[in-house]
């Protein structure tokens, strides 16, 4: 399967590169359009980020296992009729004014993500942004005691979610450093960026021990890389979406499994993947001084929305999970009602 992904992806890139470079000089191709790689972008948060980068005019390489060429077993269930493939995401990116490139890639396979990054560099001669969003949710109950879940849970959540993120950063860093050297024609140009999709599980207990340790490690990876990449003009960030209405989470609501899995969280007040995408788009619009000043930080999507004044497609701005606007109705008031046996008065 891994060989199939790699050979298919390389054929796609070769064909696209031939079409793009036809009639253009190599120098023009290598400097005219910013290039992004987004892992796990056939669905969920990764897809939302890839689409918004496309709207910003990026050439976006859509990395994911789901492809029209070969159905993937074992994916989380979603609603019938959804085309959650690298091809459909790439088509939407192009339709938004960017250039979408479908790149079937199983990042859990050893060497796969490194080969993908090398192929993109060979085709484009630059890499401006890499977003690591791929993640594997293990089957069954995510909640449990660590001594009963064993190392199987660690490997399930931190194989793709941590080890392969590190592998992607190792492979991408030299390309990002070289891209930072490309002349920009003056001005405070946006620096190359490594964006790692993390979660509030990096700061407080969520689901299980292996999950939280992995997310905390992602945050530390972003911070520590920033120390070594700063002198090369490359920025890093760890992104915290809130509760996200992904295709799979919405299906869990339909199936009646969401409450048990989430601990009763209200998904209806959650964010969409687009909201995360707009957060990354905002960060990629910052000049070098502003972006490098916050390099290595944890960035909360809902708080970035207030700082940079972006919203959901319906114009709303979901509350940050660590704000009183979110905590009071979702946690504090229900606890008061349980202990008192009376509803909290409205006001």
C-alpha cells in the first residue's frame, strides 16, 4: 500500500510540474507562488486549513490517505455522500484561486512523508508552509486508565500524532531555511512557517495519559524548534483549535456516540475546520517581525479570531475554551445545578 501511495503521488506531481512549468522559466516558477504542504488534509481540520490557504493563493499539496484511486478501510465514519479525498480537496483549492495538488500519502509508513516533502521541493523549488494535521484516532474507547491501555494506546495516538510530525519537521526544515533566503523584492515578507496542530490536551487532562503527553510534546516541539530556526528566519507555532465540528464528530452525534466519547460536550457550539484554516491564513499574512516575535508560541484559534478579526462563515466567533464565556455555561453552571438540584437563574 505504501508503495502504491508513493508511486501514485509522484506521477501526479510530475504531471502537474510539467504543466505548470510549460512556457515558464525555472526562476519564475520557483518564486511566483508560495507553496504549502498540509498533512491529513483530505478531511477535518487539515482540510479546513488547506482550503483557506488555497483561498489565500497558495499552491497547496494535499497529503492524506483517502484517494479516489484506492478506498481506505478503517477511517472514522462520516455522512454518506461526502467526497473526503485528496483529489476533492485539491479541486476545491483550485476553485478558490489557489493551486491544489492531490498527493496520496500514508504518513504512518516509514519514509513516506520525507519522500513527499522531497518531491514537493523537486517540483516547486520552495516550501513556505508546512502544516502537520494528520492524526490517528484509535478504535474503541479513547478514555481509560493508562495501565490498562498499555503501550498500544501510546503507539496509536503518538505514532502519527508525534513521531511522524517530528519526521516531517526534520525533512522540511532544510527546505524552509532555503526558502527564507529567496529574495522577496523588499518589504517585511512573511517568513516560512511550521504549524503543528495540537489541542488543549497539551495543557490539561483530556481523554487519557498518552494523548495528553503527546500533545504537550507537540507544543514543546514547536517551542524548541523556534530556538534553532530563529536565526534562519523560519517561524513555528502550535495551533489550538477548540471543539471542532469535523465530519467524523458530526457523524458521532448522529450515531448517538458523541456524548459518551466527549464527556457530554456540546458540539453545536463548536468551531468548524474553516475557523482553524482562517487562523493559519492570518498567521501566514504576518510580516517577518511580527511572526518571528511570536514564533514558538501556542496560538488559540478562537483568540486569534479576536486579534485578527476573522470569523466563521456565518459571521460568528466561537468562544475560546479557556474563556469564561465558554467555561461558565459548559462546566461551572452544570456543576452548580448538579450540586444544588436547581437551575441557574437566567439573566
